[in-house]
C-alpha cells in the first residue's frame, strides 16, 4: 500500500516538473473543496469523505476533513468516522509549476463502532473512539486553474494508527 502511494506521488512530482503554468496554485482567500476516496490497510472497504481548506495567508491553509469507512464480515458490521481540523503550510515557492505541496497537522476525533450478531454474541462496541493527532503530507496537481488532482498521506499518532492516504479532485472556489 505504501509503495503504491509513493509511486503515485513520485509520478505526480515528475509530471508536474515537466508541465508549465503561469498562475499561482495556492492563493490567499481561496477556498478548496476536495471529495476524496481513501487508501489504507485497515478494514474491509474503501474510505470516502471530503476535505475543505481556506487559504488564510499566502502559505497557510486551515480547514478540516471528514472520512467514513463502512464494512462488514460474517461476524459484524463496522463503522469508522474521522472528523479533524487541520492546518497546512504550503510550499508555494517551488520551481515546479502546477503543483501545490504542503505539510500539515490534523487534530480530530475518530468514532468507531461495531455491531455484531454471531452465535451467542449480540450487541455492539464503541470502545475504539478517541482523539486523533496526525501529521499530513499532501500535494495537488492542477489540471486547470480551478481543478486539481489531490493526494494526501497521513499517519494517525493516537487512536487509529497505521498510515493512510486519500486521492481526490480539488475544486478551487474563490
């Protein structure tokens, strides 16, 4: 999984270095909305959600994400919902055009629940819920001034664990 994300990010960086554009990709006062699907090794389904970010300054964006993952097996049904507030630093002075790389941090809450009905066990569990602190590395490759392909890699340090990512399409709303 990590290898796939690394290869995709490397391709994104190479392609962006070969392209040229005249506009500034991340700009103060812009609002970015990214519907996204997740990539991770936890659970039996593909997470999905949305990320929103407001360009507070020339380099700093604030926003949040909501990601949901639903799956079931022969024993139970599971739900994982992650809500997080984020702050990102964008590296806007890169030599590559059409690309917006950033580092950030998210602080949020993960909501875990499972409902099982197998044999003599019936009921549910929500003991995996809790705070999430996660470093974020992301990038956007602009295919037009108002649309970009987005890739985010994150690693929850508290509740959740593991490394995950999200691939999406960003719409710039100014």
